[in-house]
C-alpha cells in the first residue's frame, strides 16, 4: 500500500508533463488501433469466406467471361452440391463518387448458397418474382435513404445504358463480416437485355459460385472442374472463396505492409517520448533516492517505484486510447464505408493495444530503474550538489 501511494504521488508531481505523456500514449494507442483495424478491414472479405464454397472464373483473367453452358457441366462434377452464376456489373448511381458493389446474380441459387444474407420471406418472394427487382444491404439503404419499392437506376459502365430496377428487399448480415453495402439484381434481366442490344455479350458469365459437400473435398472438386474444361476455348481457374478473395488483397499487398510498418513506428516513437519522461523524472529525484537508500530501502525497491510509475503512465494512456478507439473507428468507418464496408475493432486489436502499452511502460522505465538501483548514496548526493 505504501509503495502504491509513492507511485501515485510521483505520478501527479509534474501534472503537465505527465498529462502530456499520457495524452501522447493515448493518441499512439488510438492510432495503432485504427491502423490495425484498417488492415483487418482489408482482410474482411477473406475472413468472411466459407470453406465450402468455390469460385470458378476464366483462367486468363476476371476480365474474360465463361459461357453460361458451363453451368450444367460444373453441376455434374462429383462433390458439387449447388452452382450459381454472377457478373460484376459495375454500375454507377448518379455519380462515380457514389460507387458501391453491384452484381447480376442467379437469385434463387445465390440466396441458397449465401445463407448469411438474411432476407425475410415476403421480400425474398417479391424479389424472385420481379425480373427487374433488386435487393440491397441495410447499410446501402441507410446511405441513400432507399426503401422497399423505390426505383433505382444504375448507369452502366461495363454494360452501357441506363438500367432501371426496383428495390424489393433490404438484407442484413447474419455475421459481423457480412458486407451490407451491396446491390444484387437478376442475371436474367442483364442477359435478356444484352440479347437485344449486344448479342455477342449475351449468355456469358463472369464467375460461377459453387457449393461443395464439405471442405475436405474442395481441393479435389476444384481440380476436377478445371480438368473438365482443359484445352477448351475458355479454360477455367477454380479456387476456394478464400483464395479468390486473397487475390484481391494481394493486389494491394504493398499498401497493407506499409500500414503495418507505420503502426509499429507509432509505438516506437511514443516509446521514446515515454522513456524521456521517465529519465527526466528519475534525474530530478536523485536526492530522494539517496535519502531512501540511507533509510535502508534497497535498490530493488527504488527500481520498483520507477517501473511502477512508468507502467501507471502507460496503463492510463492505454485505457484512454482504447476507450477512444471504438467511437473513432465508428466515425472513420462511416466516412470510408464505400471502401471498407466492414470496419470493426476486433478483440485481437484491443489485446495488441494493451500489449504495446505494456511494452512501452517496461522499456521506458527499465533504464532509469536500473540506474536508480545501481547508484550509490554519495554519488547521488554529489550529482545534485
């Protein structure tokens, strides 16, 4: 109890300096948390992937399509339980800055294959019955103020023209990692329109989504699918949904690596600031240390006082930084929702924040504590004379 009183008294001896140090640690912990959450947001699609889903696309690139006739041949492969099809539509609503993901999908099979898309039965029935209907995520609905029955017109970029549709459902995510910012409409609507305007582009699929019986047969099934279309005019590449998502993350790997490096540098910088604060505090109290040693307190006790003060500064700063991380992440996530539809602070991030603050406290206090432990009474008094 006496040791704790010593630590608390020393902690508030220089209010301004220690307060600024605490604020600095809090800002660094907050910055570290936001940077880590940004990295997590980059991998959100990967984490939300299912081990029992495969994606088949053209082996050359996603820019090239596959004939819709491949669907029946894929369905006949052993291990395949369900097949759906889709195209990245890439439409623009009003202006390019209003971008959001939008796909043309085979509605019935897609909703079966992706049970994490939660849609009530009335809305699901209305969507399936309306060839020009679409469903949207709840976050997208909030962003534009859309309601059931509202008309939506997308300006095509990949598929030119104005594409009118009606909101028939607003889905929510079953899991935290489910993207609630997407729009999905009927693949048949896209295909039938292309048959009239661009017949050569009709009956083409951007990718097939495939369900398998269990994760153990995913690799074998993927190889079997690709073997079926080997040496054809449009060879395929089939991979797990996770590997498919990782392909997009890999395109921006340098950016992710840079963010991770910056998050580490933030901790190193505040470590130097906290170490300077503790060094100044220890130098100012050399006389007190000499007096305590003269009274019989050992060097280990003095080291404990300094380390305790350093850890207290780091703990307060960490608590403040962690508390601020959640509202800051919520505000930042809302501002960048069109780029990062899932921006949530994970338990691992908070754990790393606490661990980094612990490291800062230990490193900042260990050298001053070591010096206080080793310095003699006469030498300490001579330094302050």
